[in-house]
């Protein structure tokens, strides 16, 4: 095969949040197949500090600072009748680099990571296009609108972004989604699926990195009375914010009636003001960004993930399972993880009394908690390593499509 152009909406380094973890491992797998040229955006000095790591992997690269404020993207989107998600990542310099790269190098495949970057595929490109949608973002905005949150804005974004997702799926030789359930959802929203190929390609986990045997538990959690519950993630991402607020406002008051020394630790960058305001109440501790989440996971009695809006596979769940922690989660957070309820984790509806009961039962039985944690890690080792998950990628990228054969 020829060379690959890889377009991602966020710098694939460092792999410290869900989308960046996936793009990071996809990029490494693609580099093993062919020379790769990378066009992407960085959003912080921390991103740019990893430029040399990107340069070592990529044959060439274009790293653009994403500085366009959301208000400006919103205005441009309304004027252009486009989704805000696209205008926020519209960059003239990157368009020029893509055009020049295609002219200067024998690129036969464009690999697009996330719907925001499909706008950079030239109309006259005749090679393969692989589009990693990951999950159906338009459905997420529809869900926000259904909940009454900024209804007009979110309904508009869901509608326009859905059109762009459908356009890209019909343009691509193969569209990837993280789970079969997400692929089924996308098919239902596409309507006419003739000429489209959808493939489920899941998320993996670096179980050598997330290894409890190589991690020292955080001393403040390891010594204090508990139970200690941990929730991790990007804490200005709305589904995470809503889940964390539910834990703080609804679960912890109920749990503390039974366990007065129960603590909830919120670990993740950029916690919103609404989250920070609850620090210190009902055993809540908001840590914000930390150098390493593993000591918190290693010390937790349980990891909780009561997500209601959850698209794709939750990396936070896989990381906790790899760290051999009992995980209590909602059915939505368990989507795409074919583990066994009661053996590898505990599924519970988002009801504070029901979840408090499940947590109390697991906490009271240290042997059961240990067995669940060990079974969770074994499940990850057996089925969720990145090597195993991305094994089909070579065939996906190299496979000739019906359009190639025409």
C-alpha cells in the first residue's frame, strides 16, 4: 500500500483522555503498516510539549493551535449553516497543508479520526477513505435536547451534525464505530445505507501500564476509613459532569447514612465550578488534574460510573477493571463491554438507594470484592489489549472497496 494521511481533531499525545487514547493507539498501529502524515490540533502547552514524540512517528506533520473561541465558531456556524462542531475545527492553514501533502506524497488512504475532520477530505481525492466516527455525536446532542438543555441549539447541532456524519459515511470506504450497538444506532439514523460499510472496532487498554502490581496506592485513600469511591475523567465533559453531580448530590447522602465515613474522590482535569462548589460536602473531594490516576484507582474500594449519556466504550471503566477494582456502573456505562454482571463488574440503575445497596454489599465482603477485581483484570487481559482490539485494522485499511474495484 501507499502512504497514509491521518487527520485527528486533537493531538494524539499525551494519551490521557478517551479520544486521545484511541487516536494514539490507532496512529501507532497505522505507522506499523505504512508511512503516515499527521494533521492535527493542539489545545494546550501540554499537548505541544509532545511535538517531538509526534515527529518521531509521523513522516511529516502539521500541528495547529486551536485558538478559535466557541462564540466565534458559533457565529460562523450560523452564518454558514453548518454545525458548530465543524466550524470550531475549520483552519485555513491546515487545509493548505492537506492539499500540499496530497500533492507531494503517494498517499492512497486518508484516515479521518472524528467527524470534525471529514471537512478536510478533498472532493477530488480518489484513494481510500476510512472514517473513525467513534460514536454518534449527533445522537448525543439530540439526547441533550430531549432533556431540555439548550433545546434549540442542541437540536440544531444534532440535525446538522447528523447530516455531516451521513455524508462522510457515504463518502468513506469504511466507517468505524466503537461498538456494534453504536453501529446499529448509526444505521438506524442513516436510513438508506446502500453504498456504506460500517465496522465495529472497539477500544483497548494498556494493561501493562494499568497494572495494580506496579502501582503504589494513594496514601490518603489507603489509610483513611471508607469506603472510598473514585470517578475519573475529563471533568468539563457534560456526561461526566452530570454523573459526578449525581454521585455528589444523590448517592453520597444516601450512602453516608449507612457509612458515615464514606468518601467520593473526583479525579480529572478541568472540573467545573458546579463540581468544585461541592468539595467537602458529604465526603466529596474534588482533586482536579493529577499527575497519575493509577494511585487513586489502586487505593479505591470501588470505582463508580453512573453515566446516563454514554456513547461507545468507556475507557474509565476499562482502566478501573485493568487495575483490578470492583466497578459499579449503570447499563449505559457498560455498553460495548461484554463482561459478565456480578462477575467482572456490577451493573446497577441510576437510583441512589439501589446503588448504595450494591456498594454496601461489595464493601462488606472483601473476598467478593477481590474476586470481582481479579476477574475484571483477567477479562481485560483476555479481550481488551490494544493489540487484540486493533488486529483487524490492517485489513480495514488495505482492503479494496467496491469503489476501488469499479
